[in-house]
């Protein structure tokens, strides 16, 4: 552990904090790669593994979850406008001191806290929550001080894209038909104008002759 710790360039004290309070016997070390992953989908899978819900021996009153190592937290992705519309709010305790920070600023300041908050808010609020939080180790980059452990990479399940709802599909079809009709109408108007111009030219030519 010392050789691996010496090669680790991050905050080793923070990365190893609380390991002595965890019974590591029989636990698996699962590695999650957050690069290009959606925040909510990744956090839901981490919450399942931390609680031990992927094991047949799961019980809600026991902490049987595995150790989770999350890498590349800085390369996380979100959908929609969450970077600018999602805010983290807290109060300092003084009057009028309600603070807030957008998701974009939080990713720039400390991307590990984004994943940690997302996972913790998916866990049940009971006495086991702190123990499960200690099993979660998040790193902004790809380096971590647990290379000497028997690591297992976690494969994210394929993303299932939901089919378009019938009402939305009908609305899209109507919009496409309307656009096609408008294009056909403009084309017909142009053809009519060209025919009228040709008739006028023919009449002028006959009059001159």
C-alpha cells in the first residue's frame, strides 16, 4: 500500500479516510468509469452496489454493499439544461445567508461532490447511510491509491431509449405533413406565376406582330 500511495498524486489522506472503520473482509472492489456517463444513471447503479442490492443475500437492515471506486468524475455528462438550471443550495446559519451554486460551477470546483450528493440522496436515510458513504471513493481523474486491491470493473447496462409516445408521434407526423404541404403550396404558386408570365409574354408578342 505504501508504494502505491507514494505514486498517487492526489489527496491521500482524504482518499484513505475511514477505511479502518470498514470491515473489508469478503467485500469486492468495484470500479466505475464516469467518463461520458449520465449523472443520474451512474448514481443509481452505484447506489445499488453500495447497498448490496445486486446480491441474493441483501437485507435492508445489514450493510452488505461492496466498495465502489469512481474514476474520471470530471468527465461526467448531464442531459438537458441541468448545467445552468440545477442549483445546490445551503444556509450558513446567519440571517439572509442562503448560498447557491450551479452544477456547472460545482463541476469546476469539485466534481467528486456532484456524484457523492447524487448517490447519498438515493440512499435511505437511516443509521447505515454513513457506513455506505465510507465505501464510496470518488476521484476526479483516473488515478487512485487502491491499485493493489483485487479490482473489478463495473460494466454499465445498455441505455434503453424509450420509444416516442403515440401522441408525440402523431404531432410530429402532423408537423411534417404541414411542412410538406407548405412546400408544395409555395411550389404551386411559383408554377402559377410562371404560367401567367408566359401568357403575358405570348400576348405581347402577338400584339406586336
